[in-house]
């Protein structure tokens, strides 16, 4: 399949939706952790994820989406095997980046893993959306329409959050000295995620199977895995800050509001 011949505006929209997944994935506890870990390093790893994610996205497009699915030259088992290879390559890169001694010493493997995964998921989503917007794609949902935009938004959330959770899980393995166990599990999870997202272009209902799994691990990643990226003192201060913030918010909502008094002079 040749390069998608779609208008420039649609291609820009495809990448904008992909980056929107980064914003959605940044919500939650990690948005409240600002000041408790190295934000500059987190943004740097987000850029690492964007650059490396584009490479893996092109590999997935060439080896699975274009060669295997569109041209029908691979069966589902071979396509899954290729997805595992790409997923293992991604997990190896994540393990290398999060396992560096400087990162481990800072206990930044989990928050850096989250931002790294967001960048990788955004670029993978962008390539898929470009293909989806191409009317030449042999899918009932191809082309630029409201349906394809809704599918694209779902892809952005699933890809970004899914990659972020998997990368954060690898960060937990680095901090707990279980690198190789988490590497194998993450490679399998990435392979399933890659192939599932590719097939979503033809069968959008696959999202209904992927979404519950990701939403199940969302509170675990937010409330346990990400907090491992702080020192014990920083974690204690963070929890105290969150409790005080909740008390202030409850007090503001329950306060008795006064009434305006209008006096005539």
C-alpha cells in the first residue's frame, strides 16, 4: 500500500489526536506529583518516547498493517509473532532507558516509564489514524468521518494509556530487581496491544476487550506503581499534601456562603 493520500489537514488532525492521548494519559496522580520528581527528566523521556515510538510505529505499519493485513500475506499467527518481535524490541529499549544507574538511583523509573510510554503510544496511534483516514484502506470504517474520528480518539486513549502502563510496570521491575520477568511479561502485553490496535481499524469492537484491562490496571499504576518513583520522604510529603488538598476542597464546598446585601444610599 502506498503512502496514504489524504489532505494535509486530515494528516495534521491524525497527529493531533495522537498527541491528545498524551494529555489524557497525563491526568491522574502523575499530574499531582509535580514538584516531587524530576519533571525535566520526565519531559525528556516523553521526547524519547515520541522519537522511538515513530520508529516502532513505522515497523508495525510495514511489517503488520501493510504487509500482513492489507496485502494478506501473513496469517494471524504469523502477524502475532511479528507483533511479539516488535513488542520485545520496545520492551528491550524501555528496559535499557529505565534501568540506567542514574535513573535507578533517583527512583525515577516509574514516572519516566509512564511518560516514555505516552510518547510511544502517541506516535503509534498517529500512524494508525493516518491509515484509517485513507479511503483506500479496505475497511468499512476508512475515510474521514465522524465514526473514524471516534475510533481514532479511542485508539489514542488505549494506545497511550496501554503503553504507559506497560512501561511503568517495567519501571517497577527495575526498582524491585525483577527486570527480566517484567521484560517477558511486557513483551507479550505489547505484542497483544500492537496486534489488537491494528485489527481495530477493521473491527472496532476489539476496543471493548482492551479497554477493561487497561482501566483495571489504571488505579494500580496511579496509586502504587507511580508512587514508587519517589523517595520515602517525598512520598510521605506527597501523601500529606494530597490529604490537605482534599480537606481544603471539602471545607470550601461545605462552607456557608453569605448573601449579597444591596443598600440604597
